[in-house]
C-alpha cells in the first residue's frame, strides 16, 4: 500500500482545508511551498525513473489559524508537449524517447522543474538539477516562464535544486553542473535584488554529477563524490542519462571550499565517499566542519530510483561530520547511525555551529521524523504508522529571534488506507509528542522532494 504514494495527481486543487485535527499554533503564519513529481505517467507513457515526473508545486498558506491548499503543475515544455500529444515525447533523465539511440542522440534531458523551490527577491523559482529555474507567481502558482536572471544564466547553464541563503546578508548562493566543459562546477551569488553574479569556476579532477552544497560565512562548501556521467553514452543516445552515471570509488571525494566573493577555491582530496544531502557547514577556527548523510551502496540507490514503484526508498546509513584542517587533513565521525535521509537544520544557523538536526528515518516499526540534539546526544523520534509515507521535515522558527530549534516541523505524511495526505505540524523540541495539528487534505500528494517556508502569506486569486 505504501506505493500508492507514487500514483499521479492529475487534478489541480485550490481550497480552504477544514479538516484539521488539533489546532494550528498561534504564530504559524506564512507559506510552505513544496516541489516534487506530480505524475510519473504521461498519457500512455509510464516514466522509468523517479526524477522524470512532471514538477508540481504544492502551497500551504497559513494565516489567522487557517490554512489554504493549492497545487499547480509547472508548465515546462515536457508538461505542455505531454498534454498536447498524450504521451511523453522528450528524453528524460531515466526515460528514453521511443526510437532507440538515433531518437535520443545529442538530445539533453527535459527540464521538468520538479526538485526544489525557493522564494527570493519576490521570485518563486521551481528548481531542477540540470537546467535553469522556472519562475511562478507566488500567489497563483501560474508559470511565468524559464528564468534567466536577466540573461545572466545562459540556456545551457544549470541552477541547481539546493540554493542556500545567508542569514546575515540575505544573499542566495548556488551552483550548477557544467557538462559543457570537463572537470568543474559553476558557482553563483544572487544578491537581495535578484541579480545573479558569477563566481570563479570550481575546477575538479573529474566532471561530477553533484546534488548539494553548504554555505559558511566565508565559503561555499562542496563534498563532491565520484559520481561521473559518461558523456559518450549520453551523447550517442545508447543509454539514459541515469544509466550513464558511474560511481567510481578509485577516484577521490573532493572537499572544496569556494570563497563567497571570489578568489581561488581550495580542493582537498579524500578517499571516495557517497552522499547527496548536506545539512550545514561552518568554520571552527582554522578548520571547516561539514555535516551530511552518507550512503554505502551506489547500486542500491540506482536500483531504487529506477524501480521506485515497487522498491523501497533508498536510505542513507549515517549522519557524518567531517573536519577539514588548514594542512589538508580530513577527519570524520559518525554522529548518528541508522537509515535516514532528507536532513534539515534551522536555516537561521546556516554557516554557524548548529545544535539541532532533523531528518526522516527508519524506526523498528516503520518510519519517522527524527531529532538529534548534538549537544546532549539525545535522539527522539515521531513514529509514523507502518506503511505510511513521509516527506522532508521543514523547520519553521516560532519567531525570527526565537532560540535555535524553538519552532515547528512541517512534514507531509501519506495514509495508504485512506489514500490521502496530511500535513503534520510537530513541536520541533518534542517530536515524540502527538502532532500539534494534522491538516488533512481531500486527496494524496505524490511523493515529493524539497520544500521551503516563508513568512510571506500567499493569497490565491479571488480571495
């Protein structure tokens, strides 16, 4: 029953949610945006990979103890052509076009804008790994078009799905994979007015497929693992992009420190690691500390992403902290074990030492939302019933100046018996307790990826 969460949601909704267990907390005011694939089937075409589904934004708008839900598909070229033809006609990351190698040769994967979302300088951006973002109206979720930052981001450039905002300056930092040139990543700074500035290119000993980074007060911090796209297979169309990704543990993992405002990057090589999502990074004297979820098995990950309709979610095997010293010495320790993914910290502490990490993870009885207190070592879990799906926990501070960790966690849960989703509001300091509120939707939300919360209250049209 858990795989019902991968069923498509073909209907676009807009309604005030009236079925709420408990009560929404006083002070929970703003908007939660979430992004993820809304459908893995286009007409007669079943899509072959978890990352190929059309991007669908969900919006929960909180004000005055009430909440309104709205969802809209991002009107990408992949979505529009699928609607017109009743089938998928573009190449995906893991889904090839019909017609064999000739039909796929020299064709990049379609941008489905399905992975991340950020609101910056008044622009709501739906993000994807390998291309430019799509801009949407933050109230209606109407697609306004591909966003180039006034022409500063070229059509072949990528603006990745995991930007990070500096809590001190309000600037947004990001990177993009650079498959047009060997051995590197492009790095960006977006000022508070929304203008994009290019940072010096990060040069690496190989061309990676990289997913995330972390931001300190001085650097963009990368943990680049040796997942390498085989360009020949991709360009010739003999296999999908996903099939052409190769984990090569004979190559090093590169810990890279890119100065935020320009300058030469520092790259420290380490024995190969594997991970996708970083929690945070910070400077500690002359050292740089970075925290992320480590994986042990590349084959298990790729199999699960391909067989997502029948396979379990691929879990990381430990929360790791690595310390990069000024001489290039790297030391690491596991701070929490057990299957886990989708980690989050208090975004107000990006770039500075943090006490709290929240993540989704396995429990002896199923899955749950976990809280790790780094100061005490205590770990608490809010357990979901067996078979219930879950989403990334997003932290919302109780007030802008509230102490670290004083606030709420917002996470989606799927009930396979009712085939509906509910948004859980948990006390971030006491995740074991019953939810403060459970916002019950009329339908399910397909398994998604990442979300963001803003204090701006979205007001859908007509209200």
